[in-house]
C-alpha cells in the first residue's frame, strides 16, 4: 500500500520489491563499469552514476535488463520517454537543490517530467542521505529518510535535494526515473535510446565485445 503525504502529492511504498531482487539489482549496478563520476550537472559533482534515455521497454531490456523490475513498478502511468539515472553517493556526497529536467540539454523548451520515481537499492546505516522536498517557493516541505526497498513518487516540477551522507561503510544507491509525456514533435528532438556515462569509449566497446 502507498502512504500519502500531502502538499504536494508524494507517495511512498516500503518494500516495493522482494529483498532478494533489490540486492541483485544493487550488486549488478555497483559492478557496472559505467558507474563512474556522475554525468549530470554540477549539483551532482560529489556523486557517481550513469544514465539511460529510452522510449521503448525493449530498449531498456537490451541495454540495462537488470533494472526491469523497477521499470515494471512504473507502468501504472506509462510515459513515452524515460530518463533513468543510477545514483551512488558516498561519504559526504550530496545533491544540491534542483528540479529534474535532464533532457533540457536537447532543447531547453521541452517540458518537465510529470513524475519522478526513486527506488532505494542500498542505504547505509546512520544519519545523512535524506531526500528533502521543497515547495515551489523553495520552502522545505518534507524530509524523507530512505530505506532499502522504498519506492517514492513525486511530481516532476518539485524542487528536491539529497542531504550529505555521513557514513563511509557503503554507498547510498538509488534508481531515479524521470517520466515524460511528450508530443510527437517534441520526441523528434530526443534520441530513441542512449547511454550516458563518463566512462570512456573503450569501456563501451569492451562491454559490447564481451
């Protein structure tokens, strides 16, 4: 069952997937050669990660099949473009306040996502790493303590941040999916599928030769 928080609408689903499934996804993603310095903007400069843009489920199945259980959780409101971020945060890493709009590099006039969904795959013990949500005037509204297996949905225009992780034992690992509903004309500005990582081309080539 989802737990609802009001103003704005945010909902949470603890233990959204079986623990074994969460653990398997975390292990595969932490072992990925694409998990290097984050490809996103300066607000993510103290984090690691990589991203996949895709329009069709078959493209996700081909390029990142290990996260299919997460994608299946999003099909209550199917979108026509997804920007999936793998986000890993170590000790003292954080994400500054921002609104998710990772496709703006293709066209700044493209709309914001209608929904952002976060699944926590690994959460270190101790303080830090909280998801802080703000209203549209920048005032703090909710602070959510992540838990392994927790799924959170919130509106795509909502400012948010991740507070600094305090522990050095393990990485805070999550999947973040921006979900877009675009017109046919808007989709023309975007790739059907592309993987974004600061890992070099040699890494990409080796992955496809193996």
